[in-house]
C-alpha cells in the first residue's frame, strides 16, 4: 500500500539536507522532549527537509533499524513541521519523500515510534498507512531522560507506540 502522492503546498520543496544539524535542532526538539535522547541520535541517518522560500519549515530523519530480523526496515527517527506551517500537507509530503528514499535504498518497510498520548500523531501516521506494531511501556520516564510529568492532549505521557507500514 502506498500513500497517494500529495502535491506540495505552493512554494514548498522537499530535498536532502546537508547542512549542520545543529542549525535545524529546533525542529528536532519539536518532536523530542529529551535533550539526552536527541543528542544520542541527532547525527544518525539521512535528513530530508521541506523548505519554503529557502527557509526550512519541516524535516524527517530516516535511520537504519538495528534489528537482524528486519534488515530491510528503516525507521523514521524524528519528524516535525514548524507549528505555523502545520496543516498544509507538508508532513504528508515528507512521508512520501521518505517512502521514495526508502524504496530507492532497497527497503521494504518503514517503522516509526510516537507517544501513546499523542492523539494527533497517532491519527497522522495511520492516515499515512502505518499500522500498530507494539507498545513499549514506560519509555518516557526520568530514567530515560524525559521530564515528568509530560501531558499531551490531557493524557500523561508514559508509553511509546511503534507503527510500521510496507512500502
């Protein structure tokens, strides 16, 4: 199953990012509440960015999965669109670009994790063809580097949900 190719919003382009990742760290921080977790993976994998008038408004980070049982699976490690640019189809375009990149790399599936409390993210990924794979209990604790409590959509953040999709 593939997502329908969505046209990019006017004046938005998606392509590889080759600049210093520190320059777009603020986007990563929109999707990652733990500075130590972000530090551990910021330089991993490949980054695609959405730009509007030469300004980066969103990104998606794609990494290899360290799972011998899934050698052809890639992970969307971090993805965000700046708040004022959300709701315009940019996230869907980033997912489409990630699927294209994963297929070009010979991958057959994509995996993503998000907060079980984040209803918006769960809705977004399911609309992109992702399905529930597993739940990782107590992934977001002080021990794992997250401030406690974090409340999203009125729900205390504790568990991580893994989703995947064939490509």
